[in-house]
């Protein structure tokens, strides 16, 4: 009887520990397209199996790595690989299990795979190599989406999706008018930035073309052109 009780206690305990403990899992997008020269915020959150000891976990160290190279870290003055120095910022808060990173001035060689690594003194260290992030570096950005509504005034919309909310692309129009820009988050890693232009049509017999040019951080640009449906 006593043994039976003890066994069921043990079983309950095991089930409890299994359900309350996390896995070694980093939540990251597998692949992100980024325009060359611009920037990307890699969103990242991580989980780990809870240690059995009740010891308070502190002095955690977070790293982003590319093979053996150090790309970014939470530790001040850590020696990062030369090619990534001054181009990365560790944005996440490890205590909140957030390991997001900003990579700026994206180069053709910044393809990854990048992975997160955590070091927890008094517990263990782990590299999330099973959850890598690949970057597709785009040498030529895709042209923006362009549309217009013609009523008493013309309202035109020009938009692109991008992975860098800290430096959204800039827009310019071939017509003068009133322009405004806004961004919205599409998912964990992608934002849509839309420029809206409002203007009055000039009296003319010929069709009017309207161009919208999007300029990414780093200088790459792409233009879309349309003929206004007059
Ligand atoms: C993680 O941190 C980044 C940068 O501060 C923030 O933008 C993002 O919303 C955070 N993610 C979560 C899931 O809280
Ligand atoms: C609009 O773009 C076209 C080519 O895409 C170009 O030929 C034309 O000059 C541009 N028009 C203006 C007003 O910028
Ligand atoms: C304006 O564009 C429409 C459609 O592209 C075309 O059918 C029409 O001939 C054009 N008009 C002028 C004046 O160019």
C-alpha cells in the first residue's frame, strides 16, 4: 500500500515536471528576404527545460552566432566577428525570453544560418542550432505595389513589405500632393509600409503617368509606374 502511494506520487510528480518544463526551442522565422544594404529585425523568443533546482537564474548571456563567429551579444565589449561589428544590436530581453536581434547594412554574405545561444551560469548552455535563420539578400528590391482611386481628387497608394520596422523605406512620388506614410505589422517578421498621395488632376487630354519610388535604408530603390485611369 505504501509503495503504491509512493509510486503514484512519483508518477504525478513526473507528469507535473514534464508539463511545466519547456523544451530547447527558439521561435524564429526560418527565412527572411532582406534588401541588400538595408536592415532586418530577427524576431526571436526561446524556451528551455526548467532546471530542477530552485536557484535563481541570473547573469544570463545571450549570443547570436554564424557558425563559430559571434554576430551579436548581450555582453558589453564582447569581441564580435569583425564583419558583424557595429552592424548588430541585441534587442531582446533575456529575462522575458526574448532574443530578437537587429542586423543593419545587410551584405551579400549575411546569409547565415544564424542561430541563438544562451549561457545560464548555475545551469547550462545551449545553442539553438536546430532553429536557424537564413537570410535571402535581395540585390534588386521588388517594385512597390501601386494603385489609385480617381474621384474629384486622386488618391494613390504605394506599398512594400519589409523586415525592418526601425528604418522603414522612404517613398517619393512623381506628382506633387499631400503624402503620408504608415506601417502595419503583418506577422512576427514582416511589416507593410504604405504611402498615400492625394492630389488634384491637372486638366489635360493625355493620360497622366504616376510613379512611386521606394528607397530602402542603404540606398537601393525600385519604381512602379501607372497610367491614371482618367
Ligand atoms: C522582443 O523584443 C523586441 C525588441 O524590444 C520587441 O520589438 C518585441 O515585441 C519583443 N517580442 C515579444 C514577443 O515580446
Ligand atoms: C516615370 O517612370 C518612367 C519609367 O518607369 C519614366 O520613363 C518617366 O520619366 C517617369 N516619370 C516621371 C514624371 O518621373
Ligand atoms: C489613355 O490610356 C488608355 C488605356 O491605356 C488608352 O486606351 C487611351 O488611348 C489613352 N489616351 C491617350 C490620350 O493617350
